[in-house]
C-alpha cells in the first residue's frame, strides 16, 4: 500500500510545479501497483482543493475533481456513490467562485 499526499498530488496535477516530472514518473509506478494499492485520505483531498482554490481557476479544479474521483473509483468506491460526490464537489466550488 502507498499513501498519496497533498504535495505529491499537487505536483502531479500542476505542469508548472518544479517536481511535476518526478511526480509523473512516480505516478506511473503507482498506477502499475509497484507499491501496492494507492490510498488517498479524505483530509488530503481537502488540503489539495484548499491549495488549488487559491492558485487555480475553477475550470482546472473541475478537471482535478474528475481525476481524483476516477482514482477513487478505480480503487475503493462504487460508481453510484462517486457520481453524487462529484455533483456536490462541483456545486460547492461553483458557489465559491461565482456566489449563489
């Protein structure tokens, strides 16, 4: 098992990050299950979105939400639960950026 942390995920998702290429190489190993099953704790997702809110546009955050949910779908949670979570994430971030 390998636990994915906030800084790794942010570097992987941000092409402008100094560690992006290293993170991509590591993610390829993680995807091939070289280290076992990848785990992302809920607080890591919260930290990632908090970090991104201050640095990225809403459209980028939408794409990241989809990617994170794909990772979760492929590792732990049934699709029908993820579908509802995706709608909630997008609604919350839309409100954050655009107001009610």
